[in-house]
């Protein structure tokens, strides 16, 4: 007898590879055949799931490619008769829920949507509330579950009457297996690898080079204090469409020799373990897995004051929060660490304690309960 099938949908294979594999393993252990759909070229190993499919989907909600992706996804769902369509991210959730409407109504297909951070939030422009809020409110009725990863999104869905079962989980889970703890060996290794001096102070920012990730604030902040702290350096980990623009900005600001653009790597453990400060100036985050990993590693954190970061950081107790539109505010936080290493160490210890509630096993425990109830297991 063939196994029942589950489909996981995301706007990119990058999201699948980075965040969703642990749940694939759980579905398979429950006896399901698991298919994955993502946009762009797949670099998900074929042996991770029973089937890996690429469709013309993009992270941007404004591309015509998503229309073609929607049509192909709908045909796939109605042909395969999945027992569950599990959608992730706003664009993946939008297309996945629309594509699964007929199967849900006629075949009993269950539909779950995990937001990873709604496109509208307190402080976002009014047009985002006008457009994206109304889209999400309308589409809520096409999902059996909506899973949120921060308190603000959870409250928004609950208090504004989204017609679905609303859940909150503690993020998508820090995968500790890929992390290391700081040591003299990791510090030496990092400095040799990237050409830093032994006594350099290294800040790290892990993020795609997208506008809202706000790399320019780190570059501008470094430029403003480079003479006061000649040993301060930065590593950017990631790629993206603004990569070249930020390289040029570093040149223009006179700090290109202080910044390493390391590109994409999955082997982040040894890099983080050799750094001194974790930063994230992003204007919005669903949770902020990058700083969660840095907190677990043992780095003091400076992060923008946004909904996802507030889940992890209580300013002055588990790290420091700053206004993402203010270089001066960012620099003031940075100076607090640089001028008071004992305070930085205190924040690092508190941060590592805080992040224990956001580890992968906690997230999977919460998700497993949600999916078990949905699937009647």
C-alpha cells in the first residue's frame, strides 16, 4: 500500500535547506512520503526527501513568475492528493494556500502555514497594512493552521480574528550541532583564515544582502569610529543582490580594509566561535536565527529593536537593542561593549541562558504536537 504524501512548500530551496529538514525527518518517521517544492535551482540533496521539485517561485511578491509557479503547484497538489500541504514564508504561504484550495475543499487535504514573519508589523508603512494585512486576513480561511514564531505576529492573528487555528512556537529552532564554543584555537584559526591580526576585535553579521537587512548601517557605523577603535573589524557572512553595492559602499566609506565579505557558508560554527560580537541591524525579523545562534555560541549581541529580536533580547539584560535607522544609536551600543569588556561578557552569559528556550528540540516538540493534531495522529 502506498504511503500517504506530505508536500512542503517554500519560496526558495534555500529556506528548505536551511530551516525545514528536521521536520522532513519527523514526517518520514511517522510513515509519510515527503515532497519538497521550492523556487530557483535546487541545491537540496535528493536523498533528503522522497521527491525534490523546482518551480518558478520567488521571494518577491511582485514577479510574474509566481503566477506560473502557482498554476504548476495547483496541478501538482491535485494530482498527488497530498494529505498535508505545509507552506512556509509569506510568499510560499500565499501561493501554497491558493494552490491547495480545491484539494482542501474536495479531497480533505490539510493545509498549514508557518509565517516566518508577517510582511506587516507595528511600525511598518501604512501601505503594507493596507495590502499585506488584507491578503493575509483573506487567506487565513484557506489554512487549518497558522503557525507564528514571535509574539507580535501571534497577537495580530489572534486579536484581529484570523479564521484559522493560531499557534506560536519558539522560532524554527537553533541547530546546535553546527555550532562551536569560543576558544583560543578558533580565534587563531579565524584570524589566520581572513588575515586579521591577533588582537583584532571581530564583529560578525550573518544575513542575505537585501535592503531590509541594513548592512549599510554597520558599514557607516564602522566608518564613524574607525579612528577610535583601529582594531575593530567586521565579517559579513552571506550573499544577495546588494552584495556588490555594499562592497562599493565599504570602499567609499574608507573601511574596505576593515571588512571581510565572506560569502555564503554552512560551516559557520568555527567562524562564530572565533568572533567577539554579534550584530544584526535588520529592520524586521520573524525571530532572528542568526543572533540566536550567536547567543548560543557565547557572543554579546547588538541588535535592532524589531519584533523578532525582542523575542530574544531584553536590552541591558541579554544584549543591547538600537534604533535600526540610527547610526549613532548603533555606535553607542557598540561603544558600551568595546569600552567595558566585563559588561559585554555579562551580556553574553545572560544571552546564552536565554536562548536555551529557542533550541531545535523545543521548536520541534511544539511543531510535532501541532502537526499530530492536524493529521489525527
